[in-house]
């Protein structure tokens, strides 16, 4: 029995921490989401040299292009509201995408999403909490290494 403080009150849960799927360098290839990421990444690499987690999630089907545009234009405050699935699943996807891109010998490229249609461009938060690690994972694209 897990007890957590939530908004000043204690919430009990029968879920134990061992039931949560931890994605690590050793286990990500065994994850059930891995084949979807590999297929989506291969399709995107046929179209372009650069891949991004958002593009992969749209290709997989957990994020629609309409919702992504709504987020870019400021009609949707957080990208995770549009994600079709749980937030733990979104986090697993992001970790698997990062590990897979590393295996493909791609270089991470950090960028900032900016709101479209405003005179003053504001930096956008992709998550409700704006946690540094999740924000880093969603705002990262991957480029191929230069073989010179």
C-alpha cells in the first residue's frame, strides 16, 4: 500500500513501485513500445535526416497533427493534454526514442518551441510541471552524425 500526500490530504494506492516499467539502457529493447518507435523512426528517416520525439509520436498515433498545431498556436496549454495514453507511457516513449537515436549514432540537438501567431514569441512549456528532464526530452531533435 503506497501513501502519498496530494493537495494536503493523504491518498492511498494499492499499486507498488515494482509494477512501474522502468526503461533503462539494458531494458529498452525489450519494452513493448520499442517496435513502434523503430518503425516510426525508420519511416521518418526515409523522409528526412532529422527526427524529433513529437514527429515520432505523431507517426505512431499517440498525438494528432491537429492537436500539435493547437499547442503551437497556444490553444492548448500543455502538449501532454493531447497525448493519447497515460503520462507514464509518454515518458517511456521519450526515453526509448532517446536510446534508439543514440543507437543510430544520431546527435541530439536542443531547440525551443515558440508560440505561433503572437507578436511577442514566448517560450512554450510542453508539460504541466515543466520538469527539466521531460522538457529536455520533448524539445530535442536528433541529427545524423557527419561522416566526413
